[in-house]
C-alpha cells in the first residue's frame, strides 16, 4: 500500500522533511516512488505540488496522520484534522522495569526509608 509520508533529511538537531509517496512499510532511507514537496519544522514552511498530491490521493495513496494534518492546514484537503493520540504516562502507572513485578516504585522505596529512620537516634544534651 502506498503512503504519502515525511522522509527526514537534514543534519543532527536540524530536521527538515521531504513529502514523498512511498511504500507504507518501506524503510526511511529507501528510495521513494515520487518526491513532491518539503516541510521545514523550524520555520513551519510547507511547500508541496498540490496537483501531484491530489493525483496520488485519487490513485489510492493514504497520507499519514501528520501529513494529513499538514495538508488540511494548508488548504489542500478540505476535511477535518485528525486527532493524533499521544500516549502519556499516568500518575499511578508503574515504570516498565517494575511492571512485571506488580509492585509500584513507591512500595519498593518505603522499607529502605523505614530502616534508615530506625538507625537514627536523637542526641540529648
């Protein structure tokens, strides 16, 4: 299946992207089917050939969520934006290292704190 996606180019800590049509499961460095635009994430410039985007959409290529939202923002697609779900760690969620044990990190620290408190004796004058 073909996808319209971003291909990262640029130096370290200076990302810039090409808007390309490529196989959905292809590796990032694989040659794309067609390159028809660019996106600079620093100054938010998005330049793309709208005719080629519409051609590939009619041919069956599906844009990724990020590319879809960029196309909507720049007026190339006239549909609502997609909500991209970002998985955030909840307050009560345990760390991955302790996830299999079934013990929260706070439970692991309490016995050490209790034993340290017993060792300290107040000094009287």
